[in-house]
C-alpha cells in the first residue's frame, strides 16, 4: 500500500510535467519571417521625424539600413561619411537618392527635424500631420525626446 501511493503520486507528477511541456510548446511565440515582401505590391514607405540632430540618431538610421541590407530588403549600399556626422538630413537625402529596393522607399519629403527650435517644432508637427494625411507612410522613425513646456 505504501508503494502504491508513491507510484500514483509519481505518475501524477510526470503527467503534470508532460502536460506543462505540451502547453509551453503550444503557446510559444511564433517566429515571423523577415523575408522581403511588398506592401500590397507597393514598397513600404518610411518617414523620419526628429527633435534635432544627435549622433545616435544617424547611427540608428545607418543601423536600420544595414539591417535592411542584411535581410535582403534593400540592395547593398555604401554610405559615405558626412562632414557633419550628427546631421541625419544629409544621410536621409543620400538614402532617398541611392537606395535601390523593390520593397522599401525613403520619400524625400518625409523628413522633419526641428533643430531643437520651438518654432520649427510647431511647424513640423503641422507639416508632418498634413503629409501623413495625404500620403501613405508605413513606418515613422521618431527620434528624440523633448518635453512640452506647455504642461
């Protein structure tokens, strides 16, 4: 009798473990493909919005381009070093003119930088909203934090 309860408890524990493993496998996150594809036969359109220049922003944009090249979304591209390494607008202009891809595009008019100036910030907000309402943009890279002083 003593061993019968132990065996029953062992069977229950093994059953719980097996059911737990099955449940974990069933509900594990799905891995999505990064294989390039168009957006309903149109390239994905990327826009850029920043508060002002900062070295990490251009590095992030370069990193995005490198990643897109690595996954085959855009053809390999050599990006030159610009005199002003913090100026993402120079990089953006280069990308608009030199990226070759049937999957991704960087529209020339889809770049806004306020250069850390309040008056330009307000104008850019309006301009970006107008542009986004009139044009299809699939991804907006928004870089920079800037406290709203009207709070």
